C-alpha cells in the first residue's frame, strides 16, 4: 500500500469499528419459545413508542392469526406486540381473530388495516383457506366446489380490501398463506421459496434517509437470531420499495442459494389505492423486545393505514 492510501485505510477501519460498536445486537434467542408471559409483555410495553410518528385518527386493525401448516410459536407474541403498539401509542385499536369468516367483505369493511400473522399453510398446496374449509368440521357439509368458491371469494375480499384503499401488514411467514396464488403473491410482493436454518442474521437499512427506517438511524446494523427468509415468484421483479436487507455473506445455507440475489427482509408497496408493508423480522420473541424494531413496526403500520406518507415507488 502506498503512503497516500494509508490514511484512507485508517479512516475506513475506524468507520468499521464505529459501525461495529453502534450495532444493535439482540441477545441470542432461546431455542424453545414459550407463550408470552406478563413479564415479557411488560418489556414490550416499556419499549414501545409512547406516541405515533404521525398523529391521526384512531385506526382499526384486524390481526388474522390462523395457521394450518407450520406452527410459528411466536404468533401469540406478535398478537401482543400489535395490541401494545396500538394501546400505548393511541394510533389504533386491535382485534385478533382466527376465524376465516372475518376475512369476508362485510366484516373487513369495518377495518383500516389487515395484519397477517405468520399464516403458514400446508405444503405443497399452500392454500390456508382451503386447508381450513376442508379441515374444520364447521364446513363439513360443503361440497368441494362450494369450498373452492368460498375460498376464492375470501381471497378476492382481501385483494379488494387493499386495492380499494386499505392497508395490509404481512408478518414473517405470512406470505405462505396463499403461496401459489399469483394475485395474492403479487399483492404481497413475493412468494416464499425457502429459508436456511435459523441463525444470527445481520439486517441493514437499504436507504438510511427513508422515513420508514428512521428507527434504525445512527444505530448501525440490527443483529438478531431469525429465520432468514428467501423469496421467489413476484420477488424477482422487485416491484416494491425495499427497507431492510440481510447480509448473506457467511450465512449458513445448505442449499447455497441465499446469495444468488440481494435478499430484502422488509419492504413497502402500493397496491391499487392501498398499501402493503412486509416485515420478516422476527421468528423469535426476543427481537420484539427491541425499541428499534417496535418503532419500525409502528411506522410500517402507520404507512399501511395511510397516515405516514412516504415514497413507496419501487
């Protein structure tokens, strides 16, 4: 290295060290995920924002928390996170349901935002609505054609809800809800492909100046244990505004495909007159104890509700 390059190298090293110091590292999550305790909820309550970024009318959120496939044990934690974010900030009130009837057109009309909470369906079909219509004794008298017609109607109800001007928030594993549906995955922005084993993942902002990542500014990367989700389908077109990406260098990936393209873990996108916010973090409750992630989620919900205006062009 020539002498004139040494000062620059020193500055780069210093910057790297500063970044490392600023990184927010979440304590490594436990393998076993227990139901949310009052003590855990108290941590969320203490770290959640006390006011919303944008003061607006009190919105109504419907959190849909049914799964028919993989059981993300973090689902009840996500329910509590959303409830606490709304209660403490005053930005919205929350209703939690596992009833697919709640996705019907008339019921959805009462809400401003639909939150899909880890709604994993059974493979390989990956169609949660048909899973429920076939597996729930409540629908035992329906014909196959009747179940298909009802599933199609409920899916269209969700699509129309968002396209008509409302909001959609998609948490972690929820893209698999209707993973084979071209319309649903186009609305979300991606279809689930696979994920390497859960491990420590480093998350970075894509554009630090964007208002929806304000919670991360000046804090360096966000390092936590997670399932590093990888997507395909509409994801290849990247018709969304990326917010967060994960480092793929050094990622433990037996399939070796995670580094093929840039891997985003959070984004926003318009859908018709409505708005979609996808947030992959996190598979583990410990991540939600971070004031940073809680503020980020509240801002994302406010974007979906139409209150926090920002650039959402791809």
